[in-house]
C-alpha cells in the first residue's frame, strides 16, 4: 500500500489531474456504451409516414406503454414486437397514407348529410383508393390523385368530360418507364366512369410532366410515340443480329448498331373504278298508250233559232274518227364499279443502316503464347451477307451495311476487389457496428495510454521497494540472540531443526518462528521481497 502511495506521489500534480480526467471520461463512456449495447434492440416499424399517420401511430404506442424512438422519418420499436404491432396497426386501419379511402364512410353519419356532401365524400374516397393502389408500384413512394367527375349542367346539352391529375413522388432516383406511365393512366381511367386514358395527366414531384392528359392525337403524344417505336425497332433488330452473330464469332465478340428511318405517315387511299364493258340491265319499263275519237260536221251554223226551246235539231252531218297511239320504253343499265380503300399504317421502313464491329481471334501457339489474329476477308464477306439477309437489305431504298473487323479493348477486371461489406445493412446496424468499433479503439487506447504506464511504473518501483523492505527485515532478524551450545555432560538440548525444501542448510526452529512473526507484522514488505525474488529469477 505504501508503495502505491509512493508511486502516486511521484507522478506529480499535473499527471494526476490528467489521469483523473481521463478516468472519469472513460467511466462515463463505458457506462454509456454498456447501456447502449445492453438496451433493447430497436427495429423499423414504419418509414416515410405522413404527419397524421405518425401522430396516430405514436398515440397508439403510448396508450399501450410500448417504447418507441423517432429517427427522422423512421419509427423504431422493439424488434420482438414489430410483427405483432404491424398486424394490430393494420387492424386499426393505420397507416392511412395521408389520404383515406372508403373507410371515411365507416364513421360518417348520413343523417343530415346533403347530396352534395355525399358526392364530395365519394370523390375523396375514390381519390384515396387510387392513391393507395398507385403507391403499390415499387418505384412510387407516394401519390396524390385529383378527380373531376363527368357531369352535365342544368339546362345544357353538352356534358363535361371527366379528367384526372396524378402527382407522384419517386423513390430516390428511380423513374417511370413509358409502359408504367401508360399503366397508371389506364388504371385511373378504368376506375372512373366515362374517363378516357388520354385525359389523365401525370406529374412527378420534381415538376416534370410525364403525361400531358391531352387527346391521344396531340402532337406531343404522337412525337413521343414515334420516338419510342423507332427506338424499340432499332433495339429489336440489334438484339437479333447480336444473337445471330455470336453463334459464330463467340459471346461478347460483336457490337451491332442499327439506325432506322421510319415513315410514320398514316395514309388512307380510296379508289373507285367503273368498267364500261360490264353493263348489266338493272331495270326495264315499257309504256304503251292508244286513244280514238269521232267528230260530226254541222249542216248550218249555230244561231238563235237552234237554241230556242221549240226549235228542232238539225240533221247530223258527216262523222270522222281519230286514233292516236304512243309507246315509251325505259331501260336502266348498271355499270360495274370497284371501290378500293387502302390504309397504310405508320412505321414503314424507308431506310435502314447497320454497323457491325467484329473482334478478331486469340490463338494460342505451341509455346503457350496467345496471339491476336484478324479474321479473313472470306469470313467478313460471309458475315456481311448474313447481316444483309437478316435485315432484308434493299439497295433501292438506300440501305447500308458495314461489317468491320477491329480488335476490342480488353477491360481489366480486378478479381481481388473487396466486396461491399455494408451492402444490405440498415442504418441502425451500421451505427451499432460503428459503436462497437469505437468502443474497442477507446479500450485499446485506454490500455496503452493509462493502464500500461501505471503498470510499468509500478514494476519499475517494485525492485527498489523490495530491496528496502528486505534490508529492514534482515536488520530486525539480526537482533535475535544466538542460541548457545549445550555444556558437556548434560543432555544437549538442541533446537529442533527444520529441513526446508529447496533450501540448502538447516535453520533453527526458533529463527524460523521469529521470521514468521516478522512476516505477520509486515505482510506487504514480505510480499514485496518474494516478488522481487521471483522477478530476479524471471
């Protein structure tokens, strides 16, 4: 004990102050780390919650006395209760996603609700259900839908068409493909009566217009469709040529680029032809008319006397007969007519150009050396013919095919590249790993900077303290009176001798007892002497 006090006094005030501060800091740090590591393991319950959903869920957790932590937009609960809590929250209808669906009618009272309010609630429910469905797409983080239902105003004939607007928030840097955008448009249109997919506009959270919501024949929509069709056509031809050539030149030894000029004009032609030689009697109509009449000539002119009542009619004169006949015949002929309606859809190939790059061959010689060899002209000609036949080469429309043999640059791959150890780990896992690493580093530093210097100074002070204690112990032992030998003739009363293992000579029992008493009185000094002996032997 005195040795430790001597060592501490020899360190000085400055070193003692620094050591005290470090010991207190290390104690607090170890207490924090032990509490952190031995505490309950928290796992993710929900992430990216709407404020209303987060408030409702935390209220449920508080009422159930379940500990939770909020880390930014993440809600953490004990890992052993994640599954059960998600099921219980789902039973409560949480989370709602910020917008409710048909569940808004669960607790709504229809008593005193007007027809207008019922219609508004229906639109809100439809918007919420559509938003939930759109959020189920993998790359969509959140969605919001606005609907304008089809309706006709009073005293009007025209009916307003239904429209819809969708705003999407993507996950990270993800984007929607053209097929996914069209799928969302058709999804919304199918859920709303009298809504055409072309009247659904889609915008992302960055303000980028993904779908215009105009008529399907609009210039922008047609331009986007033409570009997409051209790219798909070129990609399909390139993939087919690559697959065909790799059967001969080997996998990865060819690169194909296709450039197609397509005609997207939609032409409708109607042709009507008449054949004069193909006359056919369609109808015939014949009309025949015959009429006859007789006339008599008067002998005297008509006067007053002939018109008197008592007058006598004059004798009849000569009579004449008239006969008339008319024949009319109408014949209708039908001339044969041919009507041809020819509609040529857009997408006709006007011109196609193909560029093919072929790698050479690597041949291993007898001595083991690998040598690059270019392909022969015959091989290149055969490959060019193969490509021309595959694309339907037509010189009249200006098609071009170029097949060139060039050596590919070999890409160096570092096979010893270390794997990403943090791939797939969540944030809390990384934090715990970092905490353990920091704890180990600080523990090593504490051992090297605090414990090791103390032990070194203690061991350096042991020999000096042990030597001093040994001298003091021997000085006390020297004061023991010597035992006189026995007188002649009397029974020699010799002290009992004790044989100590591994100690040469014989020591009187009284001296050993005396040494034992000294050890009992001064145990620390005796221990220091023994350690000194062991230290010297080592």
